[in-house]
C-alpha cells in the first residue's frame, strides 16, 4: 500500500494488527487480508501474482480470483478489526489432497502465512511442487476472522469428487437355490464350486459320528483282553 495510507491509519489510532477488507464493487465480491509494507506508488496497491517466498507454501494470487479482479482494476479498501478465530472448516477442491500423509499438518503450517480468513474464499497451498486449493466453508466466531497468534480448531469436509467406498454384502453373493447362511465361513465355501464336500461343507446325519466312536472304544477293550 502507499505511504499515505500509513499516515492516515496512524492518525486514526487503529487496533493492531492492521487488517483490511478488499471489495470489488463491480462484482460485489470481498475478502480480507493484512499488509506487507507501505511502499507502493500513490493511488496503487499491489497484490502478489505469485508466492513472494518460495518456501512459504502460499500463493496469494488466489486473492485476485476470489475478488474476480483483473490487473489494473479498482478495489475499495477499508480498515477492519476482526475477531480472533476459534474454528475453521475447509473443503479440498480435489481428491488428490487426500493422498497427503498428514493433510491437517500441511494446512496448519501453510496458514501461518495468512493474516485472516474469509468464508467462501479459496486459498491455494503449495506442497511438494503441487498446488492444492481449499475452500473456506466456515469460520467462527464470524464470517471473517484473524488467524494471527490464535488457537484455532481445523476440520475438513469431504473433498470435491470424493465418493464413499461401497461395502460388499457377502451374504447376497451366495448361489441361488441354497439357503443363505449368516455364517461368513459357510458362505465362503458356497462361493467356491466343487469344494463343498471336500471342505466338509456337507452336513453328516446326526448320530453317525457318535456310533463310530463307541465301536472303536469297544474294539480297543477287546484287544486289551487278548
């Protein structure tokens, strides 16, 4: 921002940190941000077109997309005091974000480079040379919050395009014409044609096993008398 803006803000005795509301009145879009320094030419403000630090993992160019702004357009700027964030909820814009080992830690680390969050904004993160976009679904205690030196709970909504894996019902796969049993082991044998009798699937008639055992006992006693 230009040095004259700092002079005006100093006379107004605003609350620090300095936070601002940026509005594109043509498109009726707004967002919030902090300020890097007051060295711009008079009548101009600069929003970075890329990351100012290759290690910070943030791409502020998303701010211009949130505002639907093109380079050289007019933007209205107001000084604002925002409540400190206590909660935020993000929606990954692609399922590839779920492939990250610890997505919550990656997001929390990247948010350290932001001054504030505005509901319905999209923030862009750089991780392992890839850009991941996250939509701010909800923030508390207001629609725009300061995240400077705060203790904020972070949650994720299902990623765009994510589908829950279908659960297979094994009982429904048993062949027709046979009783569908709730025993998963028995249903497994039914799924392998020709192995039923070999694996002991066919039930024996009651009492056969017990009679066989009694005969063997009698024979053993007879041998002992010899």
